[in-house]
C-alpha cells in the first residue's frame, strides 16, 4: 500500500532560492540563465516552463524522473553553493515556484518558475560588479557572463546589470553584492536593475556611466597603441 500525502494548495506561490549563470544570446537581444547541474544545457528565461532534459515526453516534474526546475527552501543554502570554485561567478536567484511541484526536505522540484531577483557577486578582483561580461564559455547560441567591475570590463562583450534586467524582461531585478560583504535582501535599496520598462534611477545611471567610461578608456589605450605602431612603421 502506497502512502499518499495530502495535496498542497498554497494561497501564494512558494519562494525558493537557487544559483545559475547569466547568459546573453549571440545577437545580444535576449538574456537568461543556465543552471549549474543537470539542466545546464538548456538556458531558460525569467518566466519559463521546465522540460525533461532526457528528451522524454512526460510533463515535469515526473515522479520517476529527476527532471524539472530545482531550488532550495533556504537562502543560506543557495549562498553556500557559491563557495565552490566552479560556481563563484554564478548569480543567486530568488524564484517563485509555479505550477505543479514536489516538495523535498531541502527544496522543490517543479514545473514552472519566475525569477524575481538575481544577485551578482563581486568581480574577480574583489570590487563591486557594475556589469556582466563574457566569461569565456557558453552554450550554442548563448554566451555565459560573469560579474565584472568597471576597471576589468575593458573590451569584452558586456551588459550593465540594469541592461541585463531589461533584456531579460518580465520584471526581473538585478542587484550587486559589494566585495567582502553579504548578500542584500530581495527588497534591498541597492537593486541595480529594476522592473523592465521602469525609469532608471541614480544607481543604475551611475553604473552605466562607469561602464561607458571604462570602455572609452580601453578604446583610447588601443588607439594610442595603434598610433605608436604607425609611427614606428
């Protein structure tokens, strides 16, 4: 005899936490995420449905399969995953669990999700990130991105945090965690990317200006080098 647990009918979608790498489409017009485990081969959007990574035709999450989106209940548990070397450049996501889901001791496996906020860690140099730049790897049609400061972005393909939020759409907010400090809460005033379509505020404009200045400095350095070569020739 199989034990059947009572079905849950929450009045509001449950909240969960996970980590994922930000990605930018090859043409630079779309932004999304790619997971850090089994489903990493299938980039997803801010509001998206899960599909079986094994190509089976059942709906996710199937009880006899491990397909579907995954998240944990506790924010601290997701933050702990960012300590590993391979996940240092991933973002911390706060998500709404939508549709059918299976509850486990540490989290959910579920059919549909909305990413509400994404928090970027510091640049590799330790400074607060103002942009997401080409990380040097990706998926077919998608470039993986990593948090960078204005001084390290240089000539790499990049997008500001607010710009990433706009490209991703569906109300995504993007925040930056300062070097050496803890992660801000979901309602932090330091959110660098507000809902898509909202007017940018002072923090967003300051970040955009810093990114543009860094790019100008890099281009000026390259032009100076070309000028020196021309004089020598």
